[in-house]
């Protein structure tokens, strides 16, 4: 073979290593989250799915979603969520989901971290969104990644001011971890993505799964994977909800346009397992249920926590499949089911419904 000839065997080897077939078609990206959830479910000893309860719940969820005409439009309807469809909203969503974890208070404290904004007191996830909006109103460029790494202006003291609590409520949990995540992400964006998260979106060419992989490969504080039965399992809660929020906010267009959005699973957190248990979909072993009802902490990475998260993902997937079986004409993905279940759980809590408490794990992952 002369120096000018192409080594076809080497070329084919390179194509395979890059996931490209002979027609130059890239292999579809996958997150691996759903497959790992099924593995957890298959090996779970303390969390089980009630198949009859899941089928009943699927019918109820479908009916309520239709009655409420629930859709991606509900995301932007909330008064705290940004309304603009531009890069400023991408920055807002990236910051929001970068810090979207662990708002519950310790059992000894009667109050939650809370933020007063526009005449209302906000708790949980909404306390974070309210704090961001409040900072922007005060002229603090809190959604700018270049600001996060300017420690002369964006001091720890200023960030403590941004996330200050309302009177008589405890401070934001894990504030030091949030500040670390903020700065880490700012440096990653500066060094690898031209200082903006929109570059990450553009590099993935409309693939939600590719964006999940890009994020977890480059942002350590978003790489939500753990060990279970000597196997690494992926959850990627904050990364997946970041992609889902972009899709919902932009209603599947512009920065929220993803051709494989249905690869995104439910977001493994506290509230959805709580809701699935209340619906009769999830069952717990007596030791686990007693532990949760006593509001005792479960260590991050404990087999109980892994099973709660993994079985919840798989349960929502089975709910989605059952709804699709009953209504083949519909297109309802795991994202909308998750959003609906989360909102419903919060409504039930506000109205004082008697539900099992959510499990308590102190971590940055959710």
C-alpha cells in the first residue's frame, strides 16, 4: 500500500470506535439511567412495585392530566419561572438546577428554609427560584457564570446575602456545597465552553442524551452515579431535570429542541417516591418504612436510598408504558409524569393530606 492510499481496515476501526457506521450515521447517545433503574429494581430487597397499584395509578394520573390539561406550558405559567425565551433564561435554568438540591430541614427544626419575595414566603425548590429572582431584582448578576468565578465581587459573603433566609427560619442547607458547585461550574464553562452553557447545548446538536453525557463528563458536581451490588448505577437527577426544564421552558423549540427527549427519565429525588408510595405503587420493607416514618436520616449511597431512587425511576417508566397501552394515541413522557406527580404531592402537602414522610438523605444529588 502506497503512502497516498487509505487503509480501509484502519478507517473502519476508527469509525467503530467513534460509534459511526459505514454510512457515517452516529450511534444514538444513551444516558443509561433507565437501564440502571431496571437493574436496581431487579435486585431490590427493600423496595417493591405493586403492579396492580401501578395500573390503577396510571389510569388516575391520565385522567387528572387530561382534566387539568397539564402540559409543558404549565412550566412557564408559574410566577417565579423566567418568561423570556433567550440566552438569559438558559443561564437562569442552568444556575437553578446546578443548585437544586436538599431543601428539607432537620427533624428537630419546626421550620424550613424560606425566602420572602413579592409578598409571599417560598419554601423548598421555590425558595431557590425566589432567591435567584430577588438577587436579579437587586442588580446582582447571579445568573452570570463569569460572575461566579470573580471572587473579588462574588464573595462568599455576597452569596450568603443572595441566599439569605426569611426571619425565624433556618439557613439554606448545604450552602457551602452550593457555593462550591457554583464556582466549579463557572470555571468549567470558562475553560471548556466559552463561558456559557449555550455552547454545551449547541455542541449536542439537539440530542438530550448527548447533553446529559456531556454535562456529567465535564461537571463533577452533576455526575450523579453510585455503587449498588458492586455495579455503578446512574441517576443524574439534576442533569436530567436541567435538560427537561430547557425542553419545557422553550416548549421543545430553540434551546429546548431535542429529538430524543423521551430518553429522559423521571428525576430520582425525595418527593416522587413519597407520591408513588401514597398512590399504592411502591411498597417498603418494614425496617425501611419504619425508618422513613420516624424521619431518620438515610446515608447517601446506602442501599435503601439507591433502591428508593432506582425503583421510582422504573415505576414511572411502567406508569408511562401502562398509560401508552391504555391510550396508544397519546404521547406522554416520563418528564411530564414527574412534573405532575411533584406538583400534586406539593398540593397534597399544602392541604394537609396525611402521607408518609419523604425519606431524608443529605446530599448534593437531589
